[in-house]
């Protein structure tokens, strides 16, 4: 499930804009650093401050809901349908079918925007990001990433050894990337791009570029956009099913 639906469902279930924004963090963290793997088993304070508690509840909601979602027909059938369509279209873009997973998740975010409206979604997203800015987000990143990856004192390298690629020395760069991502989300065009096939094709091109894939040619982009527009009704129906069947998680 992509971050917009995670935000929507966590805010619905937990009654908190901060929890909704917290539920986006696992996806945003992985954009900043693909090594981040949030877990409900992560050590955390026994009595966290209220705002941090909301953020952590949102992250737990994300982890639990993804476990349900990736086995549910609303995802499995939709991903298969999209993969078959991409395969049959023969667009000539390398490894395109491998991206059916993330592309179907983005299609469902597009369905949410069509159902709810772009402006309300952006207002809620911006309010959530403001609510968790600073200490709550930083503490959550420590709990779910940096403290889990830091070596124990017994395993720590000697001063003569350079920091590893998983060192907390990476933190300033990670936080700078995360700020840029959040700022770009709040601007609006990124979110607006999920509403139609052309925007989804642009978003997918951005995802593929992070894996070293070449950009789509104008013809590939146009054909992919038309294919995705043809799946609008299927995505809208799938969203209705998802909102009806997703388990309500309140803690």
C-alpha cells in the first residue's frame, strides 16, 4: 500500500492526523534510504510523549496493514491484472512488469484522490506533516532505523575503521533527504500526479530512475498513460472493496 492510503486509513482508524502522518513515514523513509525496515518489534520508550506515541501508533498501523494488504485479493488480483496488461502492451521499457506492484499501489492512491478530492487530501497531508515535524519524527527514525542499525558497544569498530554504510553518521544526509521529500509532497504536484494515467506514468518514471532505469520515450509514456487510464474503473472498484474490507486497527 502506498503512503496516501496508509495516511487515510491510519487517520480513520486512530482518529489522529499525527498518526496518519506517522503511517506515511515507513514509505518516506525508504525513499530517503532503502535500508529502513520499520518493525513492530522495535524497542521503544515505555511512556513516550503523546505526539511520539501517535506517530509510533501510525507506524505500527502501517506495518500491520501492509501484512494484510499484500495477501488480500484487492492487491493480489489488481497487481496480476496490471502485470498482464503491461506484458500484453509490449511497450519496450525494460523490466516494466516488475513495477506492477508499486504501480498498482499508486493506482489505488489515484482512486482515493478521485473519491475524496485533491484539496482535502493535501490539506490533511500538510496538517499531518506539520503535526509531526521535528522531535516526533526524529525520535521515530531513531527507534525504527538508527538505533536498530547502530553497532553494540562490543561490536563497535575501532576508531581506525571508517564508519560502515549503516552508520548513524549517515543521519544528517538521511534527514536532509526526508525534509526534501516532505517539502515536495506538501507542494502538491507530486500528489496530484496520481489522479490520471499521465501523472502515474511520470511518477513511475521517477521510481524507475532510482533503480537506474532509463526514462520512458514520449511514445512509451503516452501508451502507458492510456493503459492506466483504462484501468481507472478497476482501481475505483478496488478502492471501494479495500475501504470496506480493510481491518480496522486501533492500536
